[in-house]
């Protein structure tokens, strides 16, 4: 059993949200105080998912705001080269900068990040820069939770969801919770609930569902989350439990479980974005939900073994090979 | 034909939003530069409506934030004396002040206001200060559009609407558009649409509906507004056209027209709030929609002939007398 | 012995800083929660001093910023009618409002105020709006401490002091400390010291000198203050001790004491501004320091017995009469 | 002829201001869009000067604020390892980040930078974090112009200058003008004048002097600048004219000219900081002004031929060798 999309559309998926810069320490397994060199990549959850989807062969568009500087130019060129339509990536004219993420890989288990998100250009996307003509050309609108963290990006994302619903574009809400951009947990819960209730598919970790429900971490239960959201619009809910795998719930009452694949882990960054891109690829290509969960897990297992989150996104062949290797065992 | 409410509730209506101070020039028919004395009243659309409803005999509660100073004390005492439950009026502890409105009455046709809304306490109501236990005790939650203008009041109002829906409390959305508190028309349109789609009854002027639809003033049409909103939750829409009267549309397809009553106009302030309070009174008391429109018009006609917007709110007897006098003619 | 000014100048005194609105409760001897009517006056320390000086017959100019609304129009007209040159009172074009002071007179001993200073227009005076051509026409530049509280008014005031020194205009620094406009006591101390060191005459209460010296209230000593400031530019220091009178110190080593006059006190507001205006009048008219201290005390005694701070400013005759009545005793 | 310092002090020089992170593109001679790797260095004018002075053998202290993260730790450790006393480098506890400078070297003539200065930790140094006990232990306080750009760092720097003057510590003001941190040119001119008038030595480019005098670039004249500042406290003024060399003016009326040394230029960054550190070293070590100008020029010539601004700071031997090589010619 799969999930139905409106097929007479130009784009398989249009993502809205941030496209930023990752600066990954070139030296592994040591604290950042001792690293001297950083490698530059495009980063940010919806950009990574867009790149992942494009690499898998989907037709992808992006709505976002990038700075009018060298980092902005790099982001746009990289995404265009990855095959993404960048016609709705707006150049900021008010001096905002690209968000930055410095990553530190002390050990596979101990990774941390240092974020520069103050006045990040992506948070200044205006609702007037979100166009119905563009959104209505998509099967799917992917909304990243971080796009809701501050105004005016928040209003731009809410407007995009309204336009998607009006034009029968499926809304995928990737919770993508990053605490540092939000004022309070209460505020996050208000907007996460608001958008989740209007989405068709919601994807997040159990902790992110807890945040949406304004619960302490670890206090939520999948069944309660499912009961609540199925009173509203969603048709498919994906809840991720880390190494224990993930669960997919359908409105029809089916429950599917996906298992994590083993991998030689270099770092944990990028797992969620690669998971989402391969899961969406599979759903959009009409595969059933069980297969989609396998695609997500396989893609995540590949990316955590490599240095970047965007550049490392796998091909369909790589994913299928990993799945088939694991099924032989 | 009327409108159904959940009757096993303690409060007829709980309003959420601002309660402020009006400073009305004591001297009429001259520019404010020449006035030397101001009379102090409680003001702010939802406070006025709450006072109006209470004076008509409804059981009323209020959710809002007031300053920790003499103006805040005055507001709370005045509303309590008017019979309103003030247990959920929170005292601001961060130094915010009461919003102020200086009014100038140059002539009945030429009234203007001078607003102090910078860091007004009401805009600092937090979502954590909105309690489900309180809201679920009401038949009706009245949300004022201005409560959506800034964070965190915006999130508090969105949360209140969510709690109302969860607990089968009817949501009345009074558009109450005040441009000076909003960053842009686009931003207003995003939140007005969002809440209107989730409300049971929407009340506003034609211009306010235009604002919600992100149209130039005068470009909107009632039928289009009605077609759009009846795809969502609303069951009753009231659109006001000033001296030409008002229209009420039901989901069932009925259209009712209300006519404005003649009055010796002193000033135009307060007309909308008195209209809303009497209309809501009539609906909650089970009167049919035609009667409710008459109540609204009669109440407005009385208030515009007096000096204040809150203190001047009429009784049921006064309203019924005005209606019956007009029907004799 | 008096104080020398440069006499070939058009203006006796140009004041820089705020001109605002006072709203004085019309009803005395009760808490503001119970007052219903407010009378409107021009207020703000440098505006009051300018009005006081003009009423005493000095030629006065004013540098400040007022809002583009009815309150701004009122302020400008009132000051012009009081004989003040308003050519350098700039109209704010960014929507800032007039500062407001609601006064409450519970009893002569218990007066309090409720301030609206958020984004007050006076604090938005730009350095580019301070003109050398104007300042060089004055004998005296009066700088109010509150003008230093926020940027860009702070930079405008610092620029004015530099231009005054360059053009041999005496700088009078009235400390006028209002805690609510400052971020911290440390910040106040930095700018108060900076300007006091460059001023010719400094006037303030003992508490205000303590603030300048970053001391706890009551920890300062006049002799230490005097020793410190006479290492820099000042030639005359006036330190006020409330009902115990005031002291004037000269660089030459003279000390003069002024005594407070008895008065039927209605409220304490306005005492400092009326004191400063009459003291400055006397010094500019060439009277000796002892006489100037008497003028200050007499003017203060008259204003505290009346309802306003600006409108109540006395004439020379009233002051001289009060002094002569007291000397007879 | 040299310049006299108070010699019974522990520190030769204490610098106040920013210590940040430089991220220099590892690949030269190409646009940043095409560079993939960045090398990390400590940067920021006063930090560079402090490192330069320490490497030359001076005893150096530093007053500044650094973030509570990996970048902050790196900065502090690097400076301590360079021999600088870091006891007055305060750890920010409010989440501010290290300023970042990405550098791009397209060609020796075409270098550009991309700054992250939004809420940079150094700009949050509080006046209460500047201690008289520390400053009075120094011969010289070096103030960087950028420290004046925003509050509260601005007040911290003004306070430091006041304490230096009180304790007979010579104040060196390095104009170090960076437009992106200032609100307006007028604002810069106000604070630059204020501090320059109170400094003992002022160092800057001709363009920076123009900024201080609120002139269009290129409109200033050295003689006018000199005439104005010698009416106040300064005893020595250094004005740099790029490849045409620099001029030093003394209050006694002497004028000295320094010449730029030829160098294989890799990039232009760091020239000013290396110039200042070597000039100050020479003056503090009692060398005459002509020699000090040579030291400055030689140090600059060495740094522009290397990749970083801090790590590349030369030793005394390297400087003396370059001078002697040039004098042989």
C-alpha cells in the first residue's frame, strides 16, 4: 500500500526553508579547538533533502532566501548543479548572512555543532516571495519545521501550506526541530501543531513529536500522537526512534516498522535528511510504505559513514544494493 | 433560525485580547492641539465587547495581560465592577505599559485617534498563560484580530483557538484590524485567514475582509469571501458595510440584511464593539439571526451618540426600545 | 562674584533634549486608579527650563525632536507662544511618539509618576540635526542628562557639547537622572562623567552626583566630587540637598549655601526645573552666585505650590517678591 | 626623539577590543565561491596587535569578551600560548558568538572579506568588566576603534580610557574603522573625535582620519587634522597613506615620514595590525620615531607576504633584517 499524489505536476517536490553552509572540521576525532581546517558544504535540512531527492532522480524545486554574497552564490550554484530548480531562491537585499554550522566530530558517538543563526537570510523569506504559480506545479510541498521558527519566514511557510492545500499539493511536514532558533518550547508547540494538523504526511523523531505536543522529552506515546493527528488532515505519520528504527502509521489503521541498517558510522549528522529524501523518493515513485521505510534507513546508513550531509547523498543503486545485501543475510 | 451553542457551560463568553486605556478629549469639535483635558475610560475592542456583553446580562470572562501600574489596576477594577470574571487577566511583570488611545473629535464626521501601542502589555500575553481549564468553561471564545498582531500574544491567541476547538467552544473571530500594530498587510492576511478558517463565526467590515484576503480595499466581494470560508469551518459570516448596513451569511445558504439605525452621532468610535456585543448577546440568547442583526445595529446607534466606547454600552431595555421605536415608523 | 558668559550672542540659552507631554491628574489627593480626568501640559526637564527662562525674559532656543502628530503640534505651538525659538525643533518622520508623564498626587508628600518613554521621539534626535550655526549663536548650551540615555539622542548631545566648546559657548549640564531610560547605572556613570568633565557648570542633586560617580546613593561626598571635577573643565558646581538647601562651589575655592524657602506644597514635581531656570537667569544676567541660589530656591518654592511644571513657571517679580518677603522675616 | 612612558608598570601594553576568528580560504587566486577549504586563525585588529607585540617580546595583556564555545576556547588558548595575559578575557554567558571573517584572495590586488559580526561576543563587553586594578598596571592602553561601534563595548572602552588617564597610562587609539558595525558615519565621527581628543597617540589611515572628521573620503588634510587634535591631549599622530608611506607628527612640531618596503604581496590583510604592533614595540622600547616608522613598515611588508594576519607576525630579528637589507640598497 502506498500514498497517492497528484501526478500531472511538473515538480515531484518543492521544498521550502533554509539552505545554508556547513563547515565540517577536516580533522576527525578531536575537539574543534584543535582542528585547523574546515571543508565547506551546502547544508540545512530542506536543502539536504532537496539535494538527496534530486540525486535520486526526482524533479525538485526550492523556495528560500540566500545572502547576496559569496556564500549565497555558492549555495545557489551548488543546488543548480545538483539539478534543482532555483528560480524561487530569492537573493536577500538587506545584508543578512548565510546560516553556518561548524561540525565537530570527536568520535562517532560524540558529535557536536556550533551554529551561526543570528539574522540568517533564510529566516527573512517574505510571504510575498512565495508564489502560488510555483507551488501549484508540485506534487509535494516539503515544509521544514525550522522555517516556522521566526518571522517573516514563519508567515511565508504558513502561506505556502495554505496555497498547497488550495491546489491539492500534498504537504509533507518534516519537524526538523532546532531549539536555538525558537523563543520557547510553548511557541514551537503552537506552530508545530498548527502545521501538523494541516499536513498530509508528518515525519519526525519521537522527541520532535514530544516537542510538538509540548511534552517533556520521553513523555509522549506514539498511539496518542496518532490518535490526535488523525482527527485532523494527516494520512501518514512517520515516527523515528533512532537505532530502534521507525514506525509508519496510516489513517487506515496500518502500522509498519522500519529497521535501521548497520553502518560504519563516522558521524551522526545528516541521518534524518537522507532518511527523509529516500523515503519521499520511494513514496512519490509509488512504492509501498514498507519499501519506503527501507529506502529511508538505507540512505541514512550510507550518509552517516561519510563526511558531509549533502555531497554524500546516495544514488538509487547504492540504496538498493545496501537493502539487497542486508536482505541476503 | 439561530446558531447553536454548547449550553452546559459556566461562561456565555470568554474574550481574549487587549484591555487598554482610552483618553477622550473632554472638549468636542476642536483639534486635539487645542484640547486641554482628557477623560479616562477602559478601551480596546475585546474589553469593550466584554463590558457590553456583561452589561446586557451575559456571564463573561476575559483572558489578557495588563500592566503592573495604576492604569492596570484601573482596568482590572473597572472590568470586575462591570461583572466580568478577571481571574485570567495576568499582571505583566516586565514593565510593559497599557496601550493608550487619545481620541479627537473635530466633528461627528471627522474623528481621529492617536495610539500608544509600543510594547503594550496586552501583546505580551504568553501561550503558557492561556489555560484549557478556563476556556472549556465557555460557550464562546471571542478572539480579537489585534491579538494576532505580535508575538507572544499571537501564539497565545492561536493556542486559545486550538483549545476552544478541542473542547467544543464556539470561536467568534472579530477581525478588528488596526494597521499600526502589524508589520505588513501580507502578514495580517496570513494570520487572519488561518484563524478565520478555524472560526465558527467571523465578524468584520468589508474592508477587514479585504485585508484578510490580501486585496486592495474595495476590491473584495462578499460572495467570494463566503464561498472561500464556507469551504472551511465557519457556519456564520457577518460582513458590515457601514451606513449601508450589514449582511449575515449562513452555511445553509441564507442571507440576512441588517439596517443601520439613525442616531445623533457624536463620534464614530465604539460602533463596531457595541454592534458585536449586542449581536453576540442575541445569538447566545437563542434569538434568530435577523433579530441579532437588529440588536447589533441598535447598540451601535446608541454608543455613537455618547462620549465613551465602554461606559456607554447600553442595556437590553435601551436596545429593545430603540428597535421598537424604529419599527413603529 | 558671578560667572562670565560670552555676551555677543543672539541667544542667552539654547537647551537640548526632550520636550514631552505631562498629563496631570485633575483630581488631587487620591490614587490615580480613582482619577478620571487629566490636564495636558508641556513637560520634560529641558523644555520646562527653557519655558521658565523665557518667562523670566531670557532669549531662548531649543534643539529637540517632536512627533508628527497632535501632541507634537501642541508642544511646538506652546513653546513658540512662550517666546522660545523653535527653528531647531525637528519633526520626527519615523512614527515615534511624544513621551508622556501621568502624574498622581496622593498627598504633598506622596507623588508618583507613570512614564511612557518607549521609542519617545526626543530620543531619536540625530547628530546630523544638531547645527553648529545655531549653537554658536548662544551664550549657554543647556544639556539635560536624559538626552544621553539612548542613541542617537546621545550622540546628538555629545556633538552639541563638542560644538559648544569649539565656539566658546558655556556648557551647563543638568544631570536630570531618570533611571527608566537607562540600561544600567554603569552606563549612566560613563556618560555623566564624560559630559560633566567637559561642562562649565554642573547642576544636580547629591543623589545624581552619586549616580555620576557610580556610587550607591548616599555614599558620595561633595568635597570629593568637587576635587574630581575641578581637575577637568568645570568652573562652578551646584549640588542640591533637598530641603536642606543647595551648595555652589567655584574653582576659586568659594562655597555658597542656598536655603530652601517654605511653601504651601501641592506636589514636588517641577521643583528642579524651576530652580535651574531661575538660577541660570540670575547667572546670565550677571548676578552674584548667592543671589542666583536665592532665585533658584524662590522659583522652586513657587512651582511646587501649583498644578503644573511648565505653565506654573514664575516671573522675575514673583521671585523677587518671595525673596524680599523672606528676608524681612 | 622618542615618546615617554611610565616605566614602573607590569605590562608594556594592554589592548582592549575584539578577538575573533579568521577563516582564510586555503585556495588562493580564486573566488570564494570556488574555494572548498578554510584555515582557522585568531583575528581582529587588537588581538592581532597584541599577538604581534607579544611575539616581539613585549609584556602584553588583553581586555575582551569571547564566546563560551569551541571558538572562544581556541581564541583564549592561542593567545595564552602566544604569551599574552588572558586574565581579563571574559567568557560571554549570553550565547553570543565569535565574530568571523572569511577572507577571499582573488589576486594580491583583489582581496575581499565576508564578515559575521551580528551579536559578536566582543561587542558585549560590559563597563563593569573593565577593572582599574588591571589597567593601572600598564604603560599603554591600546583602544581599537571598532570597540566603540556598539553598546556596551562602547561604554567599556570609554571607561577604560578614563581609567587610563586617571592612572597615567598612555592611551593609543588605533582608528581601525570597519563600517559594517556602525549605524552611521555621523555616529562614528562623534565617538572617534571624543576618544582621539583624549588619547596620547592616534594611529590611522588618512581615510580613517577623514571618517573621524566626518569628511568625505579624500577631503581631509593632515595639517588640519594635526592642528585640531593638538588643541587637545595627543602628543603624537601617525597618519598612513598606503604605498606612499606614513607620517608622524609631534606636538613639538616635528614631522617624520616613513616609507613602505617592497614585498611579494600575497594579500593586503593584516598590514595595519602588523604595522601598529612593531611601531608600538619600537616606541615602548625607547627607539626614536624614525626608527619606529621603519619597524612598522618592515613588519607590514612581512605579513602581507604570508597567509594569516596573526600567526604570521614577525620577530624583531626578521624586522631588523628587512630594514638592514633595504638600507644597504
